[in-house]
């Protein structure tokens, strides 16, 4: 089976040309914040300690994930009505990955 090489630089260039406007021509955002952004955590306690104790974002909710009883769902307050939410999946862990950009 032959593979087709994708020109990712050309795709990025096309997206920039179509959507990225110069700063002076960009409209002001209509956003007032976000309700929450959800992330996945591999270690509840380590995550809570980091976000609460290191970054100063207090833990404000923690409960069973309504979709999976083994999973926990919790929230940290980022201020101004914005929250950072986390899930863990202890019985369905993430596959091994490597940290890279």
C-alpha cells in the first residue's frame, strides 16, 4: 500500500492565509472566560497538590464521574468564574507515551 506524503507546511500556510488576520484587523473577542477546561490526570493526589499548593488554584469540587464509577472528576478554581477540571481513568489507563513536541 502506497502512502501519500502530506505537506504540513503548506496546510499551515493555507490555514494562516484563510483565517489569521493581522492584529490591527482582528475583532475583539466576545469571550468573558470559560466555564471549564477538562484534562486527564494519571495521579489524583499529585495533581491536586500541584494545582492547589504550587499554583494556588483551590480544589472546589470532587465527585464520582457519572459516566464511569471508577473515575473521579474534580475542579480547581482559576478565578473569575473559570475552572480547570480533571478526570482520572484508573481502570482504563492512558497508553504509554513520550513527552515530545
